[in-house]
């Protein structure tokens, strides 16, 4: 599953993607988990300070290793594992607090099955390979070539109860794997090291540092504690619970938004044709509800893609982008509802209809909107009324600002843990939510 980050990918539902944003913003439920002391930092050094120090050191180490690898493997043939381990991966792990990571003696064994995992730190298997090794395919000539490295380490975690998390890397990518017996297929968080270091993505490196640090995988209760007794697993559990709560609150918000939209459309004086269709039975309450729900989903889609900077055409001019942000975006509406209730005029909904019509039609270059179709196409299965002004039922209707803003408020603000209203973080919201 892609995330809002350029070089971080979450696979198999191992954690809700929103966890990454909460860690980045320091909004985890247990603030103690982000304190410097939990990362074994001393004095006045902060987590940000430590990550920044590691970043500067590892940027040089990355460059030196890449230059060495290019000289030794000019044709990019061969695994390159030895130099990757000694000149890069073990160096990086030391910066993450693991010290001198010992090799395993022949890997691990479960019953009669062998798992040639290269290293181990306490209860954490660590498999380090070279840039010529594909993590997801078999690699002839590489130890354990009968299975892809990802499949081999994942199978080991799934079979061995004493190990919950593992680290897998070929130098270019680093994965935090988790036992996936309760999930489907592979389960890991992947960090694209090549993109992070070549593109100077320090914010994403900081998340890597915070998640892959030795203190996140260490058993807090000592060697005899269960493998789940670590900060990373606590974060995972907390984020799943938070996601479930957010899902419940969003569901309630959608329900209330539908009530505001439905009431608003029916009571607007220019929508007599809509009321007549419902009274005559030409339009059933179920069809009307479907149209309302489709409108809510369109708004939610716009919330997410706007906040992730993915709605407008990549080649949209700066002027078009600014015009959209100032006059057409849902972001301006979500800010507006904090201190405005709206009145009887329908100008805000009329503006939204321009956006929806453009996304379901030919786009609108003046504000950078592409032609998306899909969710924004008129529902071909919907009833067409004799007096319907637009093939898309509710895009032919009027809606007062007060009703439209009331619906936007229910979709964009929820009651937080402190019983105070807080905006929904659509930028980091997981797909499930």
C-alpha cells in the first residue's frame, strides 16, 4: 500500500499508514514512547538531534559505498553482498543503536527446515544482502537461492513464535518484516534507501531512524519477555485501535453529513422537481440515498487527494494551482467551517458542482483539474427523471451554504481523545479508514 511518503511503502496491512504520520508529528497516544530516554539518548540530545547526526554521517557512508560498488561491479553483475554488509549495512545498523551485529552460525532451523539468515540481534533476525540480490525473487548463486529472501524470512517469522519482527535489506531497500500469520501474504514496511539518500529525503530518513532503531525492537521487559513487548509492536497495536476509532467516527460523520445534505436538497426552493419525484415515486428514497452517498464519497476523495497534493494535473500552471486553492478547493471549505455557518445562498455548492463536472467530464485547465471519470461519472444505473436538469441527479440541484457547510463540518472534524474537535488527518488517513 502506498503512503503519503515518496520512499516508504506499507505492505500487507502490517501497520496502518497513518501511523507514520503520527510518529512524524509526535501524536502517538503514549508520548513517552518518543522521549529521548526511550531511544537511550543521554543529556539534552533530542531524537531529532540524534537522527540528524546519523543522517550526516550516513550520507557520506552511502556515497562511499556506492562509489566502491560501482568500481567493483561496473557491469552491476554479482550480488555485491560483502561490501554492502561491511561498508554500508552494518555501519547503518550501528547508527541505529545495534552495535556490532553478530552473524548467525548457519542461520536458523525450524524442525527440518533451514533458514540461512545472515545476522541476529537478540530476538531480531537480520538478513543482509547486496544490491545485486532481488528481495522478491530467487537469486541463483546466492545462499538460500531456492527461495526469494523476502519469502524465506517471512516464512521463518510465521513459523517461529520467538521472533516477531525482522530486518531485511540489500543495501538499496530496507524492510521491517513482521509475523504475518494473522494477515495475508507478506507484511512489512519498506524504506527505499536509494531514493532517500539520492534525493535527500531527510524527513523520511527520520521516520526510518525512529522505526528501525534498536530501541524499537528491544524487549522492554528483558530477555524473558514476549517478543511483542517492544515499542514497535505497541505502536502497531495503538495505531490499529486508533484506526478503528477513526473509522467509527468517520462513519458517524458520514451519516450526519448525509442528513444535512438530504435535508438541504429537499428544502431548497429551487428543487421542487426533486420533491415532486420523491412524492410521486418516480425517485425512490433508496435511489436518493445512493445519490447522497455518492456525493459524500466524492467529497472524501477530494479531501484525501487534495491533502496529498495528487488532485491537480502535474503540468498545471502555478496560476491554475493557486486559483484552485483559493476559490475551488475543499481545503478552504474545511477551514471555513471553523467559524462560519453559512446562509441561504448556494454559491459554495455551485462552485463544487463545477469541480465535480470537470472531474467527470473533460477536466478544467483553468484550475488544473484533470478528467478522472470513475466516481465522478454520472451513475449509469441511476433513475433519470423527466424534469432532471443534469444527468447526474444532485449536480442539477441547489444547496444552501448553511446545509453544505454543515455536511463539510461533519466530514472533516471529529471529537478527539480530549473531547475537543480536531480535524481529520486526511493526508495520512489509511485506505481502510
